[in-house]
């Protein structure tokens, strides 16, 4: 049966991604000074105003405004921002439930991890291509003053059953200078961004593949001056592009005791290992936690009929080799280090630099 799967990605100048990046920059600075920091400091942006808010229990001395302004400048904003902050310590009710002799889950909730054998990254093809397009765009635009940091990609792939067959549509919208014509933009983005990325995936390109660039016709007002943004609004972009399911919470701003983040990272790690070791071609793992408890309340493994071993054997492999307790997750994946700002754009999964992407012997 043929079907089309579509995924999108957004660049760092998209207001939601800008906020994710700033929030994870706060987290990294806290962990740099105090690895045991409990952080959930978020932000929202509109026009020339940035609102910073949330909870922080840390020994670190953090200049939130300076960090935020540094990120905004790096993105390409030239204007000054008015910054308003509202930050308190983590609720003592939550803290006493989490920080015990053994670290416990910071909240209730379910998380998902997913992996598929269809790409070398063990990720769905549409989301991997979408991320690579915006990443290539960002590399390109940093070398020119005519293109700005706000951009989106969207990739539609035709599948026959479980296997990707052809690219149906590649869509890119990029912010740009007033002086550029639509013809200039289309030829430049095709030459500098789309063609280099598709070179590796040429066997998926056909004469029927549509390439659409800036269909709105004009994208000169970008970032926070064209849209508002806040942390955690791009959960599908951050994970599997709508193929694997997602849990109830976002990632950015949260330290590793927040199982919304660490639990999802670990579930991806386990699902990827199931597929990488040949137990199945596709694997999704759901894990549910309760605040104040170290053991998950449930773990469910689904291989969608692609398993090459009996499910009981896969379940035994997981239970014998992996622990979903927050303490064990943090220890195995080394999650107290300041590694989070780099996760905020181009997806949290499918990138070999992150510890949850390694294959466990």
C-alpha cells in the first residue's frame, strides 16, 4: 500500500526555536557551574521583547539577560531587546519528592522512543531530510547578508508499505532581503541548499518530485517581528516528524531529572539498539513515570510486526541490558554535562554526537 509521509523542520531564527536555544543555553550555563542544578527556565519572544520565566534551584550564578542577548546576536538580530524576568526556585514540594537517597522522577507522564531501519541514522527519512535542509541553509545564510535566520523545510516521501520509494515534494521557505527577486531566491536556494543535500539521496528523486521555494512570494519580515515564539512548541520537529508518537512534555530548558527529556532520550536509545542489533526493523517504546518514584510504572515495546525475534526475546533483551530509573539513565548517558544547547535545533535524535545515539555492545 502506497502512502505519503510528510515532516518539517525549522531553523534557529524561527521564534520557537530561538526560545528553545536560549532556554538550553541557560541550562548549559547552570550545569557548567553546578552539575546538580534543577532547571526549567523558559522564555517567550515577540517583536523586541523577551520574557524569561521558570524555576531554577542551582548554586550557579547565571546572567540570564547576557546569555539571551548573546544567542539573539548570534542568530542575527541587530536590535536591542527589552528583557523581563520572572524566575523562582523549584517548588520544595517537588524537590522533596525528587531528591531522595535515589533520584526519582520529577513528574508524572509518558515518553516515547522510536527507531527505524530505513536510514543509516535509524530515523524516518522525511524528518532527517527536513533537518539536513535547514542545517545546510543555516550554514549558507551565515556567509551572506541577503538571507536571514528564519527558515522552514518540509519533505514529503512516498512509501510503499514500510519502505520509502520516492520524494514527492521538497518545500523550503527562507527569509531574505528586500532587494532579492523571487527568481534569485529560487535559483540560489536550489544551488546552495537543496541540490547539495539531495546529492546523497538522488535515488529518491524522480521527474515527478516537486521542488517548491518560498511559495508565499515574500519573506522579508522574519523571526520575532513576524511571529511570536516560546519554548516547547516544536515537539514533533524535535522528535520523529510525526512518524513515531511523542510524549506529553517538551525537552528544552529541562535538566536530566525531568523524565520528559531524559526518559525520552533513553527510550530512543533503547529503541535504536533494538533495531541496530537486528531484533526488528522498527521499534517504538513507551515509558510512563510517576513523580517521586524511581521505577517506571509501565514499559511497552511495539515492533509493528517487523520483529525478527519473538517479542518476549526482545523484551528480555531490553530488561537485561537497560534500566529506565532516572539515576541509571543519567549515569549511563552522562547527562549532567552542558550538552543541551546544541540539541535545540535540527532535532534531538539521529545525530551521532549525542550519547543516546550510541549503539550499546
